[in-house]
């Protein structure tokens, strides 16, 4: 037994170094120059497109978009919801699974959190861009201005303002203190002076003192514990942006949970896509393993089914309530001008999803990627559908009118992709994108605490070879 | 004033020469001057027309030109005080900036005066209101009158005299006219023709009389493309006398209209609507009835209000009138066979009319055969309506120099070369002449062509001379209103955009170049009144009309046998075309007024275009839909325009609208609509058969402000049987009325008096749009243009929704004006993150423009969608004229902010301030919103809802009171009165 | 627990004695032994958090959780207080809603609760850990960079009252480390 242990420690000791090398090696000696530059070039081009679109918008006014009366909110707002929803997955994976002691999370949480940061940034930009007078957006903040006029705290928009800012701050802090130990590792591995200083500063002089670790863990876990309800509250408030209005198809108590689940759903989809791409790009198959894909697939399936439940409840609620306007709006979603968005959502969200019942589909990177992509698109349709079908036909037939997305809205949307990918690519280029120390911790704990059921090494546990 | 004939330098030279001379010596100075060689050279330089040939023109002419030049050189361009005009209420001196002044005057429409009070701020007219003292309008106006003030400021108006298209000096024109006058004196006016639009101006009459006396061989022609000449024909036919028919709808409990849109747009709309509303309100109180029977081929505003609307082909009207006549025992030639539907309608109408002898009225559309109209008059005579609901008087409109003096005759003479000089005054035949007359070609044959008008229009382009006319609001003139009362027009504006008044131009034509419009008008009335003149003049200006000035009433003798009606014109297998004036740009004269272009047509809600109305059945048959381009052919002529599938349109009738497709350059009218004049002939001006319609396969992008017309079984507009409506509110009714405010989880704010609210009576609204334009004028609402309207971005704070109920071939049509509801439980306010829209203590839903950041949440949450958003900077680059037009009491909104109906808060506040100054409470009715003030049917009431004694409170106490979208429980301050359903015997669905 | 002053009066002054171990378990053992020997001023350095290690060293500090709690309380008070104050400070009739709308105000109250709880918690962690501190004597120690890789270090500080470099070195050697070394105080900053 003891010998057994010593062997395993020997193997695991080398594993510690390997893991760090694998993770920290990527920023220090970047393996895939060409591909990265290609991606980064595209991302930069998109970013440029963003600035052009925003410039045109600011110069001329919101009129360059397709918005009109009655549909005075366009895809700017539906994209806002969509981006934010994607962002939530990062926090959920990272925080919720941490609390649930799901060690396999450690392979994913770092870039999931990074994704959160930039998704939330994109989301946060939209409401500002869509303002009639964007240069006055700060009037939503509570500050003692000359006229003593404060924000109107009963407005869902004010709630969103606070929610998004809080969420962004918390996400940044959570991500950063979670990264500090690996930054220290990078600092210690770095050979070039510049990188030593660079990582040295970012690492805040972290030296892995047991005392520090203890306090760090307290703070980290507490933040995680708080972040989960935060996610729920944030997206609930986003849903109130619609549900608080007396508009048929919006004014429903289903919305908050409906939105939160949808958010997690779309988020996990995007996480899966990124995971698949990264492991492929950086040969991380033995850190982000098929087992992780399998688990992601299961999460996706679960949240997807919950979202589907939301759809059903909505229909039920409309008919149970018997509100004629509600029922007409619902019926209009099925058959109206924008039925394409409803059926598009159904088709993309729930049809391919059923494949995930099969383990084969879950563990096949390609299939999982396609399904996730479908979900991302489907959730976009859903947000669009919820927004437009609510507005374009409400109470008075006289004010009904259609909405066409203008070219500048599409370019802005494409540009947002740039806003998302440029910093994301920089991050995976220059910072350790997998939480090496947590993987090592899991490896160690895997050694000490034997799970009677499966006899596996810690290394196997985290790398998930069944 | 650069239009002086003399360059400043020269003018100085002359002044120097005349310095210190005055009276007699001044004239001697002129004598010497006229001999001076410098002046001869100067004159030759200035007046080539005179200088040409030997310089042997009469000394008199030279002096005239010289005098004119000096007078003009002496005039100054702008002056703050409105020189001689007399304000309505207060003295003209001491202008208090910020304090508007009101002047009583009138604007003209088809020759008739629309009496108004003009609101001016420091010499700038900003808003026109009806003259409350004038019996013809009692303070109401129509849409055209509301928009007239924009016509005054129109940047495209002609500003300078032109000769051969290039800017010229007035003195040149004067010289031309003077020498022409001299020539005409010699030939007794041989070859001189004058062409004007319809006019009722006594001064004009006097001048023309003078002209014809001085030049017996000169002829005066009138061309009014939308004139109702047919009515005069009818009276002549009925009793050999050309008389004006005057409807007294306030007395007509039964109104039977044969394709006659008495409530529709036109010079008499306000007058008629006022009368009808009076009647209708009495009926609401249970005092007598108020029913309208309409038989018409194409939907009209009158048809919408009808208790029973029969849809008949235009050709059937004669048969129907004849049938009614025989029903009522008026000899009417051979009986016509009637369809079942028609028979029931006729019988019903006959019964109703007989039951209301002397309280009924039969009217036949002016576009129908005079014989048929005459028969209608005879029916009225038989029923004893004449003298009660129908009276006759000498025509207010002047009559051309003789019977034959019609446009076709003029064109014939021009082609024959009998016209050597043609003066066109305020008339645009090049555009409005029937298609069978080649006016342009005829013009070629006229050697001197002179045009005076507001615009350098199609006709001006054909003339050597074009003189800009003064706008009605810039000039002194006089005219008669719909009830015949004369009004003296006085200028509202402190400065002038240049140009001369019609009267001055006429005087010029007579060779007098010294005159000035006020003098000409005063001369007329001095002759009528004698002394003491000034007092009467002053009081006439103060009052805005001259009491007792209406032409004497005539009681004609009816020979009860009449000309037999002609048979129907349309053959079954072909289409009949009916021509209508456009409800917003009329005959085209308003085509460059943006407010009217963007104003949704009452029945189609189309803006910036005219359409071709086709019945659903025909559309079905031809596989066309709304917006598809169609080619309409009749008697070898054709027009191509967008089709509009019109519910309630007679199956085989096609309606075209005049006034669009103009070729004159105007930044507003550019490329709008199609020109229906091109299919209109001088023989059949208003309707003709034998037309063919074919789709071209193209589509027109039409900008309609309302895309969905069906009520969808929702109860936005409610109906109530008359017996319920008239009963005093019962307890149950109380509860129902209170249903507007269901219980809420929110605290109840109690509003103490005053607390504002509005009540809109859908039973009175005729959808005329006056309120909409009034709102635009009062609140500086920008126009956005066709593309933006098509995108759904029009800015109207007040819209008139129009809904259909029932089968498309014969639906019930209802109008519903929708301003902001000023909800007490406003969702919009709850949605705003920056407190930019909140509730005022007196119950107003306020919008704070400079606090708004444009999140548009308020608009998303508004169940009525009455809020409007500035998608672009809509006002930044308005031309200075338009900026001068703006109401200084209302903020001009910036880009990116939300705006909406404010209940005209600026009027509320100024009234409150006034009341405070006088130390009293605000009186009920003291505050009128712009829409309420304009409404010709008093459908809108506004006031303090906290005080149960106010008009608005009493209206809200009616059992007909209901609020829009009660179920959303927003507690609206704007509520509606249900439309009353008349029970009409033997008429199932077609009620209300 | 406090670490000794980083910068001694003389370059010779020691910061502490350091032993390097291969596995967390070995380190744990060593810490245990050191505590048994009565050393109190010591600390361990690991590439990842090792369960129970801090407790071995005698760590029991609840100030971070308390700070988080305080932050939460503060945020709640601030959030709700702000909304109530501003609405009373400038009362407006907004859609006939109550001036102090408890339910509506709850959302922002919660958001600020979260924000300040997290900021306080993490702030407290950094402050109590004396971070950031970019320069530290240990960084001068040989092979200390492996502390973030796969090596596990035990340091007994020079300010331990039983501190004696020689004794301690012998003692540490007895624990079967990879190596033992003395760590000098850094000679001034840099």
C-alpha cells in the first residue's frame, strides 16, 4: 500500500509540473502563432466594424436602425438579453460547481469566466448604444446633480443598470482572484524580464503561503456562494424589463425563471463551443476531456429541457389566464408575421438537443459543437421573438406595425463579436486559461481521499479517463 | 426693398436732384427731371421696354414710371408694426414680447372666406383659430385653414417679380402695364382677357366692374377647378335664377344626401359641420332627431356618419332622386326600376322626410346633372324645407363677365388668336385645365402673358411676366364667408415676403401704379357705407366680419314641373370614374404645404400620395391589391397611379383624386402622387363612364399611418342604442362609468381642483382632421416625410384612428381621435429610469424633454402607443421661415428625446397665470386645447374633472362615457363617449 | 499571523530557515513536527491550497467572512437608504405608484448587498494577506520558484523566540526534506 502510494506520488508529482507546464506554457511559449493571428485579425476587423457602426449611429441618431413605433426596441435589446444570458453560464459553471465540489469544473471555469466578462461587456454596451442620447447614459446613475433629480428606482431599466454593473464588478473580481495563483506560477516560469515584471505585477506578489491560501479560499468560496443568487437576480431583472410592462406576451410571472434558465441554456452552449475549440487548438484533450464534454452535454440537455418547460408553461398560462390579448399574441407567435422566429427558436433549441440523450452525441466534439451552435442561434431567435411579437401587435390595431432589422443593426451585431473576441483572444494568448493550481489540488485530493467505487488515480479523476 | 426699379445710386441721384423740393416745386422738379438727359439715359437703362424704338412715349407715362420708382425706392422692407391693422382685443401699440396678439381676419378657400383670429408673436403669425364671434364658424376651423399659416411661410413661395424667368424690377412690370393700359384705352380693351379663380371679394367685384366699364371689349374669365358650378346651374334650371343654396343643418332632423358630401372637406365644411353638430347634440339630449341618409358610390365623411348608407353607382343617383320625388308626389318623368335595396332605402327616406316636413333636407351632389339637382330642390320645396333648412341668396361668388366665359371658351379664343394679352390672377390653368384643352399650346398664341400667383407655378412658367402675390395673411382684401357675411382681411404679419395683392395688381393692369391695397379695399367700403367711415371700418376689423353684410335672401317661385332627369350614364360592363378633390391638398393649391401632405387622408390614412379607389370586388376580379400600380383609361386618356382597395366602394366605381402629380418645382410636393387632371375633360368634369382599369404589375410604396383597419372585435369604439344614451345615468350606469377605474394595489392619489381631463365624443367626430393640424401648428410638431412615415415614424401627437366593422363591401366605419390618455396609473412613467416623465399635481402626464435620454421604455410600456420619438434631428436644419413660424411657447424638441400630447400645457399655464393676476380661479372653458378649439363639431371637451360642474365632468357623467382599454386599468384622464346607434326601420347592420 | 520584518539592520540578519519537500503530505508531517517542537513562528508555501495545512500551523481567522457579512449589511443599508432618501428628498408622483415602493426598491437593494459583500470580502482578504507585496525575501531563496510548481516549503521565521538557525537546520534535516537553506533578509528594497 505504502509503496503503491509512493509510486502514485511519484507519478503525480511529475503530473503537478506537467499540468503547470501545459497551462502556463501556452502564454509563455505560444504554440499556435498562425491560427491565433488569423483569428485575431478577423476579430480586429469586426471590432473596427463595431466602431464604424457605432459612429454612424451616434452621428445620425437611432433612426439609422429599423426601430419604429410600435417596435421601438429592436435587436439592440434582444441582443442585450442574449449576450447577458451567455455570460451567466461562466459564473454558473465556475461558482455553482465549485460549491457543489465538482472537480471536473476546474478544467473549464477559467475561460468560462473570461467569456462571462466579455459577454457582459457586450451586453452592457447595447442599452447605452440604443439610447436616443447616449452621451447622457450616466443619468441612470445616482449622483447628486444640480437639479437634485435622482434616477427613478421603480424602473426596470434602473434595476438593470445596477444589476449589470454589479455583475460585471463581481465577475471581474471573482475571475481575477481566481487567477492570481496561476499568474504567480507564470511569473516564476517566465524567463524574459518583461514577462517576469508583467506577471509579477499581476500576481500581486503571491507566494502560496498556507495562511494566504486559507484566507483566499474563504473569500473565493464566499464570492462563489454570492455569485449564484446574483446570476439569478440579474437575469430576473432583465426579464422584468419586459414583464413589468402591461404588454400582452410580456406581462407574465413566468418570465424571470424562464429567462434565467434560457440564459444558462445558451451560456452552456457557448461554453461547450469554446471548450471544444480550445482543446482542439491547444491539444488540451487530456485536460478538457471527453468526460467534460459529456458533462457539458448533460448540463445542456437539462437546462434545455427546463427552457422547453418554460415554453409550455407560457402557453398554458396564456390559456389558463384567458386574457384575450395574451391569447391573441400567443397565437400570433405561432402563425403571425414573426412566426419564423418562434418556430426557429423551437427548431434550433429543442430538436437537435434531443441527440444529447445519446452518450455518443455528447462525447463527439463535432456533434456537440453543432448542437451548441444551434442552441446559441435558437436562443437568439427566442429573444427576438419575445421582444418583437410583444411590441408589433399590442392593444390598438391602429398602431400595429412591422419591424425590419436595418443593415446598421446587423453590422453592429457583427461588430459586437469583435468586441467579444478581441479581448478574449488576448486573454488566452497572455494569461493561463485553465486553472492549473485547482487541477493540481484536485489531483492531490484525488490521491488522499479514496473513492471506493471507482479505483482511479487523481490524475485520472481530473483528466476523467473512465 | 431691392425691387426698386432704380439702382440705389440712381435713386440717390434723383433724390439729390429733388432735395428740399416739395409740393408744387416737387412736381416742377420732376418736370425738369423728365427733360434732363441723364434721366433719359437712366430711363433707357432701366426700362428697355420703353426705351425701345423712338423715345416718343407720353410724358404722363414717364412721370408715372418715375413716380412709381420713387415710391418703391422709398419703401422699406421690414417694419415691426402692422401699419394699419387693428388688433382683435387690444391696442396695436405697446407690443409685449411673449404676449401674443390676435387679429381678426380670414383666409380664402375656393373664393370663400374662412374667418379666423390670427395669433401673432411680435409681428409673426404662428397660429390661426376660428373667429369665435363669426356665425359661420363659431371659432372652429377646418384642416386647410389651420395649415394656411404654413402656406404664408412656405420657403418655396415666389419672392420676386420675373420677366422671361429671370428676376426683374417691379418698375419694368409697371411700365409694361402702363403702356398696355394706354394701348387698351385706345381699343376699348380689345384682346385683353383676365383669368382668375373663384372670388367673393366685393372689392374685386368693384374693380372688375370698373375694368369692364373702361374696356368693354375686355373679358373676364373664372376658372375654379373644384368649384361647385353645378349648384348654380341647378337653381337656374329650377327657377331661372343663379342662386346660392344655403343648408341649415342645425335645423335638419333628416338629411338625405344623394352623393353629396356635405360634411366633407371644402369651403363650407366648417359651416355645415357646425350646423350638423348643433343638431346632433340636440338629438343627444333627446330634442328631435338627427339622421343622415346617404346614397353614394364612394365613401365620404357624410356617408360615415349616415344612419343608413346605400351604395349605388353614380349613374343610379338620377333614378333614385326621381324615385324619391315620385314617392313624395313630385312629378319626375318616367319611373325608374329600382333594386330591392334601393327601394327599401328610398321608402325609408321618404317616410322619414314626410314625417319631418320642414325639418328635413334633400341634397344632391353638385357633380350630378343640374336637372337632377333641380329635382332635389323641388322635393325640398314640396316638403316645405325651403326657407327652413334650405334658403337661397344672391351668390357670394362673383360671376364671370358673361355666361359663356368659361375656360374652354377662353382657350378656343386664344387658339383663334383673339387674345393678345392674358392676365392670370391666382389661378393655375396650366395644371388644372381639363385634359382636352391644350392650354399650353393656346398660350403660345398670346403675345403678352402675365401671371400673378403665390408660386412660380406651371402657369407662371408659360408666361413672360410673373408677379408674386401676397398671401391672404399679408394683404388687405375682403371676402364673404359660407354664410355670406363679408370679412375685411387685414395683414397679420409685420414684414412682407414681397409681392403685391390681387387688388393692387388689378389696379396696375388698369394703369394705376401708385395704389396700395388698403386704399383699394377701403375705397370699396367707403362707397358702400359712406360717412362716418372710420368707425365702421375699425369695428369691422375688430369684429372680423361685417354684420348684415350678407347678400339678401331670395325666396324663389317654384314651377313644380321640372326637366326630366337624364338616364344613367354608365354601361354595366364598364367602370365609372368619379373625380374628387383631395381631402388634404384639395385641388393641388396646397400641394407644397407639408402639414397637409403628411396629414393622413381621413378614410385611407395615406400620406404624401393620392390613390385610385377600387372596390374589393373589382380588386378581386383584377387581381390587384392596395399599392399595386394600375392604369386607368377613359376616352383615350389615361392616368397611372396606386390602387387602394376601399371597403364600401361601389363595385364598378373607381375614384380618383385631384391635386397631385404637379410638375412645378417645390421641395415638398416633389414626386408625390399622380395627376388626375390628365383624365378629366371639360365636358365631364366630375364623373364619366366607359373607363377601363388594368394593373401594370408595378408596386407603389404608399405611406399610410394606419396599416390595420379592422376592429378585431375589440371595443375601442363602443356603440349604444339611443334610448340608453339619452337616459340620465342610472346607478348601474354609474358603476359602468366607474369601471374606468378598477381597484388597484397602488395608493390612490387624490387630485384637488383643478385637475385636467378630456372627453371625446365619438358620436360627433366626423374625422375631418382639423384637430390633427391644429395640434401640429400649436405644438411645433415636425413633419418627417414619406419614407419616415412609411417606416412608422410620423410625429403626430394626436391621431384619428379609423376602424371598419362588418363586411368589406359594406362595412361600418368609425373614427376615434387618440391623444395621450394622461393615465393616472401610467405605465410609461413607471418605466422611465430618469424621471423624465412624471405626473403633475393637476393630473397631467408630463414629458420633460431635457431630462429624457431616449430609452423609449415609456413607449414600449404605453398601451395606446401615443408617444412619439425623435429618431433623428428633425428640426435642426429647418429654413428660417419655418423657424419664424414656430410657437414660442412650446419647446422645439431635440434629437433622441420622447414627446407626446401635453394637453397643451402651455395654454393651461398661461390661463392660470392670467387668472392669478386677476385673482380668480380659472373659468370652465377658459382653457381650450388646440384640438378642441379647432374641432368644428365640438367633439372634444377639456377641463377640470375634479369639479363636477364643468362641461367635461358633465360629459364624463354620461352613460356613454367609457375609457379606452379599461382592462389595462391605467385610469385614463381622456375618456370617450360611445357612438349612438340610430334605430333605422328596416335597416339591419348599417347602423351608427 | 505576522511575518518578521523583511529588511533587517544588517545583511547578515536572517529572515528564516526554509526546508523544501516533495509532497504535501511530507510538508504536513514537517509542520506537525515543528509545532510539536514548539516552534510557533512558521509558515508553509504550496503551489495549491492543501487541506488542513493552515490549521496545522494554527490558523483560525474569521475576519474575511465577517468582512463579507459587514459588506452585505452595508450594501443593504446603502441601497435601501439611498432609494428611500432620494424619493423623500424629491417626491414625485410616478404613475401613481407609492413614493416608497418597498417591493420595487428590493432589487437594487439586493444588488448593492451583493456588490459590497464581495468587495469587502475580497478587500479584506488582500489586506489581511498584506497583498499586493511585490518584493519579498523568500523570492530571493533558492528554488523558491518551484513553490508555484510542484515543491512544498516550510519556513521557520527568525522572530520565533526559540529561533536558532543551527538547531533548526538540524531539526529540519531530520524531517527528510529535499534540501534546507537559510533565507537572508533582503538587503533593502529591490
